C-alpha cells in the first residue's frame, strides 16, 4: 500500500492516495474485489515461462517499466506469466505474428541469441545500457538472428514485448496509485465527466505549491 502520510515527491503526484482504501466502499463490487485479490496474490515466480525465460522477461520489464523501489512492488513478469498460463489472449493478432505464448518463447530465445552475439552473455546478464541498446535495435526491427524464425523483431517489440509488459504493469493497484485511478468503479461509476472534473471518490492531483490540499483530499477518497 502507498504511504498515506507522504507529501508529493518524485513520482508521487497523488499524495496520500491508496486505491485499496476503496475495498469496502460503494466504488467496488464483489467481482472487482475478487479480480484485485487475484492480482495481489500473484507470486513472483514462473509457471508458464522457464526459469531462464522468466529471468529475461524480468530484465526486460526492469528496462521498459522501471520501478524506483526495490524489491519491485509490481511483479510485471509474473503478471504476464499468469496471463499466458491461464490462456488469456488478445483475441486477435497481426498477420505473421505467432500466438501470444509462442511469440514470447521465440522472442526470448532470439533475444538471448542476439545478446550472446553482441556481448557474449544472455540478455539478463548484460549491463543495463547494453540491454537498452538491444531493445532499441529490436524496436527498430534491426535484429535478424536466425532464432527469430521469420518473426520480425520490430513486430515482436511492438505487439508483444512493449504492449504486454506495459499492460501487466498497469493492471496492478500499485500502478493505479501512481496515476490516481480508482479502478473499475463498479457499481458506483463516474459522474463528473467534463474536462478536469473530479468525483469525490477520485484522487486529487497535487498542483505545484498546493500539495497539502491534495494530501488532505486523498486521505478521505473512498
């Protein structure tokens, strides 16, 4: 949970806000609580990925959605792992892209091959700046090792790596605190829908110089 006594700091745009304070409020119903309980219970260990694949996904997540706290509050790799293990798919895929889980296995194997080619080590073992450089080359579609077996590296980056890791990150309540989101708000819903309007059960953003006001408001958001 967020530190509800903190003032605004780097990355703390909604001081005092903790979305889990909505747990027993009219904002959430039983289904919402069940889904969130499941996400909070995800252990940071692989079930779909192998241990080596999981290590690579974790390293990628640390570069794509870095977290200031250690250990990380949001188990990005594990959230993606459970999604694949449970067979939760997008329901569509671009032409030429493999099914979600297969695309990840091929992509991770290819990434390790590329890392060994450039640096002599697996992706998770190379330095952060070198990981960034390899990810940038992947985004640009400049990786062509035979281990890609016909899957364009740029397409893997866009449709799987970037998309899946970002979605996994923002599926977790700890990320909702960072952006002031209150969750599905079912059955209560949202009422004030005009620009910059805020319902009483929504977090207040800390304006520069007026962080104390946001902190006072957010302590009572339910």
